[in-house]
């Protein structure tokens, strides 16, 4: 039986510097002509594409 892919990735993986390993980042939501900040919205990290691991260079 083959080893799971997650075990192979966890050994040498480092946390993403942008999302700090969570896979999510928060963005400020702005509305109106004066661009008032009304809250925050979470989404997946575009640096690591939500995996939480540092991308290969």
C-alpha cells in the first residue's frame, strides 16, 4: 500500500509567510465613493492557494 501524500508533504513543508500556515487571509471591505471601511472578509491565500505551505521557489 502506498504512503499517503499528506505524510510526505508535512515533513519538509514550511508555513506560508503570508497566511502563516492557515490558508486564509483577511481583506478590508470598502464601500462608497469615499471607500469607507465597513468590515473584513476572509478568503484563501493567493500565495499558497489555500494549502498553508510555502510555495516552491
